[in-house]
C-alpha cells in the first residue's frame, strides 16, 4: 500500500512538473538575464536600473547612459569592451556591431546559440532605448546640421532588431513603455510572456514608424509628401474642384462599396461632404418607419418620419421648402413612383435611397444632371479625422444613442410618452446640426431649427422664426438643445410659443434658473447628460 502511495505521489509530481514545463513552453516565458540600455532621456531610468541590478541582470551600455548607471553605483559592462571598438565618428557608431546585434537577433535554438558561442557573443534578453529627440529639435528651430545629428541610427536599429526577435527579446522602445517593463520586473521577477513581448514589439514598430515619418516630413518637399499620401491609400479620384473652384481636390476611397450610382453628373467635393452628412444622419433612422431628410451644406433643414415614404417626404419638405432647393435628399425607405413624382417637382443635387421602383427610376433618370444613388451599405466607422495646425486630430465618432426614456427629469412635471418620442427624434437631428443648435419637433417632424450661431438664444430665435414662417403651430411641441442653457432665456422663448417639453444635456452652473422657470410655467425638462457640439 505504501509503495503504491509513493508511486502515485511520484506520478502526480512528475505530471505536475510536466504540466508546468509544457505551460511555460506554450506561453514561451523568457527570463531577463542580460540587458542593453542606450537612452537619450534618462528620466525614469533610475528605478529600472536598480531593479535590474536587484535581479542580478548583466547590463551593457555606452556613452552617457553608462555614466548614468555607474553614478548609481551599479556595475555596467562597456559595449566598447564587448565589441572591441571604441565609440567613433563623434558617437555616430557605438552599438552597430555583430556582437551587439548577434545577441539581439539570435533565435534561442541550438544552431544560433552554437554560433554565438563560437564568436563569444552574449545573448541580449532586453533592450531599452529612448531615441534622439528629432521632432523636438525641429520644433525648437535648430539648424539643419543639428537636426540631422538628431537622426538616431543605432537606437532605431536596436529597436527594430529587438522587435523582430520578440520571440525571445523584450524591447522597450521609449520611456513611455517603462511602466510595462516595471510590471515584468516586479510582478514577473524578470519573466516575460510571449504576449507581453509581442505587445511591446508592436509598440516598438509604432515608435519606429512615427520616427521615420517625422524625418520624412522634415526632408521631403510638398510633392513628395503628396505622393506618399496618395500611394498609402487607393488611387485618388480627381474631382472637378474642391469646396470652391480655385481649390483642387481628390477623393480617396471606394464609393462603390457604399453606393451604386444610377444617374447623374460627376460628384463634386461638396456633394460628397453633403452625402456623408446625409448618410450619417439617416443611419440613425435605418430601422425606423419611412424617414426622409433634406440637407443643405451638411445641415438637415427638414426631417420627418411617417407611415409611408411619400408622407415622410412631404413632411420633411414642409419644414423648409426654400432651403430644400439644390439640397441633398435621403430616405431610409424604397422610393415608389408617387414619391418620385413629388420629388421631381423641385431641383435637387442628390437623391439617396436603399431602393427604387423601376418606374420611379425611369422618371428620376430623365434629368441627366441629377445624381441618383442607391445605398448598398451603411458606412461604419469609429473614428473621425480632421486636418489642422500642420497635423491631424482624431476623435471617437459621436455614436451615442441616449434616450429621454432613461434621462433625468429635472422638473415637477414629467414629459408624456409622445413628448419623449419627439425629444429622442430631436436629439438625433441636433447631433447632426452645427453648433450652437436648437431643434423644435412635434409628431416626429422637425418644425424648425437654428444652427451655427455664436449664441444659443439666437439659435433658439431662428428655430422659432423658421417654424412660424412655414406655418407651424408650436403648441405642444418639444425643444432640444445640443448643449446646456447658460441662461433661462431660451426656455422663456419656448414657453411663450407653447412648447411643452425641453431636452438638454445640463451642466451649466445656472441650470437651476432654467429648471425653476419651467416649474413656474408647468413645462417639463429632462437632462440627457450628453452634449453634442458639432464644429
């Protein structure tokens, strides 16, 4: 019995050891035993050095980094002694040597390790680099000679070598990754997983790519930069001109994935900008009852949802038949002949719909200049880009889908179900109008809007004036604001016109003034908590 128990214990231990070894192989754990460190900026390096020293890691370094390490009373091996060559050419050549790059690039297999042993090259498990500050030197207005000297050659080569061999090597391409290295040194006691090394390798190539791009942008002329941009995406389609006739423009992308062009002249720069705005707006109504929108200069001037496409068109047009002239029209529903006949009565630039009846297409194609687009798919993007200040800014797309059903009611009076439905409709409209903006809605029809104003009260007054101009009775309508009310003046105007409910993000230090005014005049107000500025 005892011998069988011992044998069982032995088998269990053997299996456990086998499992640990197998697991280590699967996740490819590597222990840092040697490190090469060469950084320009020493900030944050001290903690790294002391931890490596505590773990008994052999450190190689050169130049100012080696001096920094020695001043911490930490032993450091000189790269010059490893390679047998001093730093030469005013420091341009220090680490560029087979005894450095062999240790970084060697795969930890029998063949490569035997070659390292033959030439007395140590493996390097960790490389820490912080590149010369090329961009800072350019922005500081230094001389061309100074800028050229800040093009890092050895450092960028070390980064790329370590990243290429991330199966075995941990690469830290800048001080921004010190936190990741600290995690490996403290939590893992110098042990890294393949997942960690792969992540850092990707970061390394991101640093390398950005660095090379900065150098290219400094050295290249405008024609070279434009050529690289064009070659980095699919071939551009020249447009007749840009926003104005004196501006050149091209489109880079694939419209065929989004539309089938059934009719019309060449799409212009302004057409494409308006079409994009139209599609982004209608995408929010893609699963609703038939909805029509009319846009002018990217701003929706008429939006309505109705039981049929024809009714939706008529209600959208009613909101501003003057601005509809020369606009971009879009529907989330199939266009039948009756609807097409009514649309054909006005001049428009572009009509977009997911489908058309055959007889509707025949009618609409009679005018060869009008663009007729069949929507094939709704564009899906999570980021928005914009060029400015010699660069590009990027932000998340405004894809929030808040509803007044779960917004915070701030007044004594609660909105009715129909008012909530209209406020939700109005929030979508407000998201797609230029700020400052106010939207007035009743029965899922935009009655009036004010947009692009420098004051919210002016936007509110414009929305009311437009609604009255086109014959709408605002009694029982709702008002939506893309941002908070700094004063109660907008709700004062709303009350005077019979508006019964208001939706706004909230967030003003004077919110209570608007709330108190609503309470005093028995109208409801909800705070959505989400602002929709659009510049």
